[in-house]
């Protein structure tokens, strides 16, 4: 390492020659406590983040009325269907006292969930706006229908222990999910909503790229990623004219800000939507290949440079800063 730094100093004309100052370079390994984890940064993601945030805000504002109308329709459907069923009212007195789980945490959670659900359904029966357990439209990778699972994380236990009232609630939700999928599928702006939802995947890929890491990014790398974003923008306008199909689905999904939810329906991507997904995959794959250095192959180094016995530079150097290149074969 000392030889390498000395050669760089000599190459720049800073080496020791007759009549020139004497350059001394000292290199020592730093222990874990002495080493700093700070890293330099060249470039900034903030302009791109701001542009994407502005785009999303404007698009959501453009479709806010549609989303609000869909929400009102789904809640009204829920209230009407709830009125045709009565056995859910027994949730108020649902008991699992004879269960072997009587003294367990799951036992307490099931009883608490049943009581809370009864209160919410009673409010829903009186006023549609209070129907918070109904399917909701989520724009996250696709247009999805999701609902809160009142039994999470003890779903199987609660359905078995609470009996008929809980099973009737789930039957109500199944019927409601089917009607909700049909309602969303008939929405004229479903194509535009699906396009907006799929762009969330691009936002996530950009955020992952912008996480600080030790890597080398060349100008041509940035140009390549810019080209992928331009191609995405060209296709984005086309995607709105293709209407996707809304299909029933089942599963558990996590939605930021809302937690773990049950999925009831999802849009099937159109041909253009699949191209958008492919571009996001390409963007993510290319960003992950950017000269990213894995864990340092050695301890951090402290470099001290002195001129004629006077210290002029003291800095830390991570080994990968010297030989981390975009060409993995050269590392």
C-alpha cells in the first residue's frame, strides 16, 4: 500500500527529487473502534426523488374523485349486504371459555378481536361511512382490493374457537369481495389507475438505488439508467389506453402505512404493463450491478502524508476504494 501511494505521488510530480520537498507516507490498519464508517458521496438522488413525488402527487390528485367514489360505492355495498345477515351480532357474546387456549395470549386476542369487530359492524349497519372492514382499493404494484383481517395473527385459532359468528362474518366478506371485484372491474379509469399503481414499483427501485452504498458509478452508468427511465416514460402514456382485467385473488400482503392485509382481488397486467414491469426489472438489475463493493476485504487504513516532516494530510481509506470497479473480473 505504501508503495502504491508513493508511486501515485511520484507520478503526479510530488516525489522526492533534488531540490524538491521530501514526501513521507505512513499507512496503518485501523481497528474496529478507531475506524470511521463515513463515506464520501458524489451526486444526489434528491432531484429525481422530487420529480417522482411530484408526478405521483399530481396523478393521485387527478384520480382522487374516482377513488373516493369507488370507496363510497364499496362501503354502501357492504352496508346493504350486512343488513341481510344477522348472525354476526352474536360476536358480542362470542366466548372461548371452554377452549384449551383459555389462559393463553391467543385466547385473549380472539375475544378482544370479536368484541371490537362487533362494535365496528354495528356502526357500519347504522352508517355506511363507518364501514371500515370493507374491501378497499390499494394502488401498490397493481390495483388491488384488500381488507383488514380482524383475526390476524390468530386467524385459524379464532375461526375455530369463535364458531358460527366468525364464520358468518367471513361468509359475508366472501360475498362482498365478489361484488367488489365486479365493481372495480367496471370502473372506466381502471387502466389509468393500474398504470399509476405499477409505477410504485419504479419508485421502490429508485429508492433502493439511492440507498448509500460503497460503489463506483460511472457517467455511462448514469446515462444507461436515464435511458431506461426515458423508455418507461414513453410507455407510460400508452399503458392508460389498455384496460386490465380485475380478477379475484387470495393472499396476505403488506401495505406500507396500513400493515398486513388480506388480498381479495388484483388487476392482471396488460401487454404494455408487462413491458413497464420489464423496464423496472431492467432498471433494478442494472443498478445492482453498479460497481458495488461487497464487505471490505481488509481493515480500513489510516493514511498520513507529511511534507518535510510536517503533516499535510490524514485520512481514512477503505481497501475497496482502490480496486472496486464496475468490471468484476478486474477486482
